[in-house]
C-alpha cells in the first residue's frame, strides 16, 4: 500500500507525537531524507498484549496446570492461600530484610557492601 503523505526526518524529530498520532489513526507516511524516501510509517496490524499481562497469564496457566484444584476456587480463596503460603515461607527465610539477603548472596558477612 502506498503512503498517503511524506514527512521529513526533521519534522519527525520535532513533531514525533503528532506524526505518530496520525499513523495511529490509520495514515501511512513516507519518511524522507533530502528528498529520498528512507522509511515508511504504518499502523501496526494488531496491538500486542501488555508484556506484564501475558507473563502473568502464562504463570497462572503453569500454576493451574500443576495444581488443578485451583481452577474452581474463587479469587478471594486463592488470595488467602497465597498469603498463608507466603507467611509460611517467610518464617523459613533467615533474613529480616532484602539487604541482609543481598549481602549474604554477595558473600559480604560484615555489611561492607552497599
């Protein structure tokens, strides 16, 4: 598909937000440098899902695959189970703060690292 307009590199640099809004609205633009087309800006075919959401969903599916009984539980019940397990794990960790754990991992027994 042929671009519907042209934008110079200088215009793109100075008015990036405005130009991207035009592209987002569906317009295809050719980016020119000294009169020669060097790139074409076009709207994306489909917006990808947010990375954090996809990671969350992926982890959720993995956990549900390992523990099928979680599928039928309500969100409140799942949250209560998570908090119970978190408290249990916290009792087994010998460090009071993340700084203590970081020092131990780095091998700094005297607390000299920042």
